């Protein structure tokens, strides 16, 4: 399969979930490319959101693909949420994501899409496992019980990719990012992930003049976080250069893993919050760690440089403060 090299062909790239965190980050990088050196001038990028079609519905999905006739697809659309939202809605997360993924990949095959890059998550890995986790371990055991619905639905993308490759020769692949954050994140407290939730809640606390700020849980769990603009650059690299149905982990290095308490302190510093952080240990922590190995990525893309975590936190807090009224809150 030819990579989507701009000097060789013009092509249409459809991004599902294009209005979300990662989709908007990809749009930012593509716009930068076009202004800087014209790398992606022959590419037509289409960023679709839920207003453009309900991907849970097969007919609407097929109509979207008929309308745009994509050459390539980056599949980001999903029903997503934080720990407590997942725990309360596992069945919904499974059924809705299964429908979305089945419809998108079916439509891609019917429309002869050359390559689909779907987005998975490190939460798909087995709860009981050895660390660091790598791409060979996806199906080695049950995921954590807190988000089994979402996790199993995401795992099934890998099963579908292999099936479409065996039966139809399709180049459908997937990436597995660690926890993503950045501008255009979801700051809705009912469904947001840990970093946007902390940023939003601390901003609220500062506006109310609170003297303390409460973090749910012990603050001890360890996580790897990737800045959305770094992930966007890697997604574009995968689209153009990675030709295997085997998933690839897109994560910062193992030594860049941080505790939730470290994250909270960095957000406090970025906000300039003068109060004290306290921890509500009656609340669930979720998985203690899910350290991922990026050895495969580092082998294939040796010189990629990640944005320093503190810099990315500062940029994200600044973006939220400037865009609070327009942000997803």
C-alpha cells in the first residue's frame, strides 16, 4: 500500500470525532504544515463531529462516507468519559462504541478506503499483568472492572482490523495512546478525564476564593500523559508511514510516568492557586498504574521529541482560561 505522500497523490482524509481533543490537535498541526512548507497541500482534510452524522447509526455512517468519499480515515469518534462515568455506564460504553466502530470500518471497506487508523486506549490492557505493557499483550486477560465496557469495545477494533485484513486485504490499523490532554479537551465534570477535571475544578475554586482544593482519591496512582499536539504529530506520522495491522503504542517514555498528586501540584502552579491540596481517600483510585512501553515507536521514529509535561500543562491551563466560555464545560 502506498503511503499518503503529498508529492505522489491528492487524497481526502476523513477524521471522525474531528471536533474533539485529538481531532482539533490534528487540525492545528495540519494547518501549521500548510502555512510552513505546504507538506499537506494536496490533502483535503475533513473533520467531522456528531453534528455531521450519528456514527452509531449505520445508514448515517454510510451516508457520511458516500458524501465525502475518503481515501484515508482517522477514526477518533467514541463515547468517552472519566473513571466514575465509566463505572456507572459500562453497558452503554460497550454497546455504543461497538456500533460506532463496526459502522465506520464497514463503511471504510465498502468505499475502498486505503487505510484506517483507529484510536484505542491503554485502558484496554489486562488489569492483572506485568509492566511495562506492550502491543503483544492487548488480549491477555480481562481489563480493569471499572471500565470493562469501553475497554472491550476498543479491543474489538483490533479484532475487526485483523478480520478485514484477512478477508479483504484492508490496511486497517490502530494506535494506543496513553492518557491524552490539551486544548479543546472535555472540561465537563460529569464526563471529563483527570487533567481537564482538575483544571476546571481548580479554576472554579479560585473564582470562589476557596482555601483548599480536594482531589478525589489518594493521589498515588501513576499515569503517562501525552500532550494532544504531540499525539497529533504521531497520528499523522502513522497515517503516512506505518503500514501494519498490528497496533502501535503512542506514549511518552516510561520514566515520564507521574503520580496524580504531581499532576495536581503542576496544575496548581500553572493556575497560581494559593491554597492547599487535600486528598479524599474515600473515593476510588482506579488502576494503580498501567505503564506502557513505547519501544516500538522509539525504534521506528527515533528522533521524536515530546513536549515537556509541565510546559504542556501550563499551555493547557492558559488555553482553558482564555477559552472557558467556548470550552466543553
